[in-house]
DNA sequence: GCGACAG
DNA sequence: ATCTTGTCGC
């Protein structure tokens, strides 16, 4: 339902590329925290629907206790979404609602996990990395499918929990596939910012249960967006 | 023109 | 992402 004329879209893309280029030098793939001290992990996801010739979005953030896996807090935001989905520019579509939700948090997460890529991006600024500069916390990218970069495919990991294969492009590790559940498609993990890939993988694996191949915070945020959307479709 | 395409 | 039921396999 989103329609933008070509010139407007082109100028937007130009602006988006510049912002990604500007942020790139600030990305640091080193931990700025101790895993042993992690307490609150946030999962972020967004759902969409069309109504009245407009596209709406609902963003949910679920904060989980890293040790007990208890839900510590849930917040959401919603509204009209005007930026279309463009592969490689997901952050520009989702960040507005994400930040509206972040502002409602009363607890401050130690780390955020996003539904999408981080460093595993043609310019290394996928949504997880991009969002880190706005939430000012370490982030991890967790994607359910692979967005091909420079025509490089990924190698399927072995069929056992914890198996992984790194995604090497131009002699650099962009991210990795990770088998979180046996006989289920792997997910794609990548650093967001201020964290390394080993730690990202470790944190994700420690938040997996038999309910889903996705880590608990992201899975719960995903489910929550569906609940919120249904409620809003009946109300609004 | 055709295929690809995080969410 | 979203539209959608049953069904094959571990």
C-alpha cells in the first residue's frame, strides 16, 4: 500500500546510503561487556498490516532475564509506516517504531537482539548494527533467511544442535549460519555492534528452547506483535 | 525483460 | 512481512 514516486525514492536511497557509510567506521566487533554480567536481553520484532489504503506496523520488545528466562518487561508501539521494504535498507523502515517502543521501556536491557542482520550486510550496516547507535547498547542480528551478498552463498551446517558455518566474503567473516534445532533450518547470526561473533553465538544458543529455532526474546517479540496487531485491527 | 529479495 | 490447511517426517 506504500507508493512513492521514483524521484522521491531515489533521493531517499541516496540519503540512506550516506547514513550507512557514515555509521560504518563506528562499528566495533569487540565486547564492551562481560557475558557473566548479562542480565537483561531484549528481543525486537515488527508486524505489518494494511488498512485504509495505508500500511501500519506494530513493534514489540520483550525483555528476558538471561539466567531465568523470565519475562521482565514487554512494550510496544504502532503507527503508519511510510518507508517501503527495500532489501538492504530494512532499518529505515523499522527504526521509527522501534525507537518509539524503546522509549517506553522502564528497564534498560544490557543487549538487544533484532529480527534481521547486523554485520552480515553488503555495507555491514544491517538493522542490528544500525539500531545499536540508537539504543546505545550492544546488539545481535538474528535472521531467519539469507540475504545474498556479492553472489556468495552460505554452506549448510551439519545437522546437530550448535553446528555452524561462517559466511566468508572477500576473506572476511560477515556472519554465520547456526543450527539451533536439529533437523530444522539454521538461522543467520551476525554481530550488531560492540560484541564479537563468538559471544553472539553463545548468547543466542543459551536462549534457545524446544519451542522454536529462534532465541526466546526474538520469538516472544514475534508472537507478541501478532497479538498486538490483532487487537489493533479490531480496535483501530 | 528476468530474477532476486533480511522483514 | 502477509495471504493460509492439511500434511509429511523426526
